[in-house]
C-alpha cells in the first residue's frame, strides 16, 4: 500500500483551490488515506513498528510536500497577468468616419498629384504682406477691410488668412519656376454664421508658373480635373471676373452634374443649378505680372496661372449638404452618412 501511494504522489493534479482542498481531505485529513494507514499501523507486530513508522512518515511528508507545491503553483498562476491586455478599452470601440471635407480634399490632391502638382503649405496666422500686399491688393482694396478679415487688434499687420492665395507668395519667395503646386488649407472671414456662410472654411489653391504658360493650359487642367470629379461628360465655361492677383481673371462654371446641364428635371427646374444648367465652382486666371515681380520672379521670362476653389462648395455639389454649419458641428448622424463614401 505504501509503495502504491508513493508511486502515485507525483500524479496528483489540481486545477483550482477547490480541487486542491479535495486532495488534501482525501489524503491528509483525519479521515484521509494516510490516517487510515496510521490506524492499521497500531495492529502491526512491535518489531515491524520502527521500520513501518518511518515509511508512513515518508509517505505523509511526500503528500504534504506535493500538496504544498500544488498550492504554490496555483497561487503564482493567479498572479500571472501576462495574458491581460491593459491597452484594451473597456467598452466596444466605435469606428469613426472620414470627414466630407477631408474626402473632397484627398480626392483633389490625388487628381492634381497625377497631373504633376506637388503640395505646398503656409500658416493660417499670416502677415498682411503675404495675404494682400504681395498679391497686388491696392492699399484701399475693400477685401482688406476689417469686416472681412480677422486682424490682431494690437498688431494690425497680423491677420488670419482670408484665402490660400497667401501660399502662392510663400512658394514664390523661396522657389524659382517651374512651379507647380497645390495648397489646401483653412481660411477665415469675418462673416455672420448662417446656413450659407461661416467664419472659417477650406480652400484649395493651385499655382503653375513656367515659360509660355497660357490660358489654354489653365482651361485644359480645369477641364480634366472637373471631369475626374464630376464625370467624363462634364463641360466647363469661363466668365470674366476680377481678382487683384490675376489678369485676365475668370469665374468657372461646370455643367450641372445633377441634370446633365439641361437645367430640367422632369417637369421642374433642376434644384441644384436652378434651371441654368451651370454651377459655379471656382475662381482662376493668369498670374498678374505685378504679382510675379512683387515675389521675385521675372515676368518677362515667365507666365503662370492660378486657381482657388472652396472645398465646402465642392462637397455641397457632390453630397448636397444644405447647411454649411453641418461641416463644423461634428454631429455623428451627419458624419456617419459618409461611411460609404470612403
Ligand atoms: N483667392 C480667391 C478667393 O479667395 C480665389 C482665387 C485664387 C482666384 C487664385 C484666382 C486665382 O476668392
């Protein structure tokens, strides 16, 4: 029996504290196997008692040791948190969506990158020179009026840029032609906030300066990008306009992508183009030679074109957003509508 028990001791296993307690009761308690041995021991002849007593003690110690070591390893298992991921959030993670303005910006970046335009950047807090003077605004030009532009009161030379054309100046002052850049960014204007106006919005500026750049080049790039964005049937038209930094200047329309330029939707006028068949999308023109000279570029050698478009405007055309304020309110119901547009 003793032999059997000793052979068995190493096989003892306990997965948890309850199983371990059952083992202890089975072998080491008052009514346990080993106490039974001790009871039997009393009936053994005296001359065998010494030898047998030692063997029984041996078994008892073996079981005590085994059960103690099982208890030890159970305890260290409980302390072992190596499978615990403390970076996990305690609640299910909600997946966000890309903002419609980012979606439009990234599509435009992609289109213009493929036509060889690289990215340029400039600060949102700018000086008067880069926003206005270097862009050929006369000292008394109404766009410099405090009504439109946010100005630092103690520092009237510092403004929040009111258009991304300031980045044109930032690029020209450090680079000689050929220049072919786009600059997306946020701009600020002191407008009362409504469904149709906001005190900040986003633009994407384009600038191309090289030898012999013509208005035809501008038209072709505008046509290509419009067709990429609004479909291969899209037409463009230029209407004469005025900007201080371009000459000639134009406002560009695209044929309405909702009614296909017909202006009609069944028996009523198209809601988007109001029956005209055209929607306005951007301002552009040939860089005024004055602007080239003001920014250190030889206007006899080089010509260029520039364009500036509003990202909210494009997003409105693509996604029919009716209230500009939705773009900056972060209402999840609005943002989740763009889940599928990724
Ligand atoms: N900066 C002009 C605006 O904000 C847009 C523009 C950019 C026009 C470049 C012509 C050339 O309205």
